[in-house]
């Protein structure tokens, strides 16, 4: 209709009306564009706000997971140091002429003991499923990946080596030469002379000492990185000292 009137009314008045029409159309277009842009900005702001809230929740949960894992690592290191000492005692005894005494039973039993790395990865798995880029801090994101993708798998791999060695080498020899290998019962030798003359078993004990040392070192590195990550997350969450 407006276009028909413009065409039927040539001259200055028609040109003015035509210019006003285009100005109105352009203004309407600009308003629609600005409305869409503002809506997108609001959606983007809301999404970022939700992401920051989710990031804080996951980092808080991860920090709790890490503190539990840290405590488990400390316990495992302490126990493995005991097992390592017992292995050294057993090896020293077999290489001596000393008579058997009751306390040796516990040492021989301990060399077949082990620890299970009880890591809690629930928050990290949630973060991975969402996308680790949810964590904005680059250095924190790298530290998270280092701990969960490098340090912890190395601990698990070392534990697997230790358990395989114990089951394949130590357990058969001790089962054949000791009366019991149960930690709840006293262990006494069946054939001590044969065990002392078994050079292969002595070599297995040497290897056990080496693996325990390696395992403890791997645990200690994981512990150091875990403590650092706990501290880094606390800084990112702006927690004060002593806050959980």
C-alpha cells in the first residue's frame, strides 16, 4: 500500500516518503539485529555463569577426592616401607647362618603383602565427560592432567609389576618351603636349608627390594603432585587456609 502510494505520488513529496520508508525499514532492521545480538549475549552470559558454577562444583569435589587419595598414598607408602624392610630382613637372614626365630615369620609373610592404590577419580571423570576446557586456568588444567593422566597411572603400573612378581616368583617358593603364608598365622620353615640354597629365590628378593623402592618413589612423586594440585585448586576457589 505504501509502495503504491509512493508510485502514484511522484515528485518531491513522493521522494521524501520513499526516503522515510527506507529509513524506517533500516531502523526496524537495526532494532531486530540489536535484539538478536542482545539475546545471544544474554544466552552467552548465562552459559558462562552456569559453566563457572559447574567448574566450582567439580573443582570442590575434586579437591575432596584428592585429599582422600593423598591420605591413601601416605598410608600405602608407610606400609610399603614396612614390607621393604621385611624383605631386607628376610634376605639378610637367608644369606647368614643365624638360627630361625619367631619374628622372622612375620617378615617372610610381609614380603608377599602389598597395597592397593585407592584413588578417587569421580570428579575427574565427570570433568572429562563434560570437557576439561571447563577449567579456565591453563596451569591448573595442566596440573590436573599431569596428576590423573601421568602420575596415578604410573603408580598403578608399578603396583601391577609388584603383584605379578610376588605371585609368579615369591609365593611359589615360600609356599614350598614355609608351613603357612597366612598373615594371621605364625610362619615357620619347612625346609630352611633348601630355601637358603635357592639362589633364584635370593635373586627374587633382590628384585622385590628394587620394585618396592621403585614403587615408593613413584608414590612419593604422586603424593607431591597431589598436594600441589590440592593447593592450586584451593587458590583457584579462593579458599582461605583451613577451609575445606
